[in-house]
C-alpha cells in the first residue's frame, strides 16, 4: 500500500520531480566540470544517483522504455562511482 501512495504523489508532481532531477544532474556534472580533480566526488555520485532514482521512477510511471533504460544505467554508474569514491572498488 505505501508504494501506491508514493506513486500517486509522484504522478501528481511528475513534471516538478522530473525538473528537479534534471537540475540536480546538471548541477552535479557542472560541479565536476568546474572543480575537476578537487570535486567532492562522493557528494557528486550520491547526488547523481539520487537524481537517477527520481528520474527512473518517473520514467517507469510514464512507461517510457528509453528513459527507464537510461536512468537505470545511471543508477548502476552511480553505485559504481560511490563504491570507487569510498575506495571499495579500485
């Protein structure tokens, strides 16, 4: 039942959630571009993974296979980035 309520909330605010997710992605990649090697990589990867989860959820509710695939890919990339930033993967 709680998932149904969450899905209703996301559907109600779908466009706003998508815009926030896109702005988060732009911000995280801009931060890396501006700061280069001094970027707070753990923050960037966590932030980017959160926006990928948001955008994947929206694309699942929209039933948009291309964006489901794209954002699911970014979730996996984010997990690898987090593990590398934490020096768990080398």
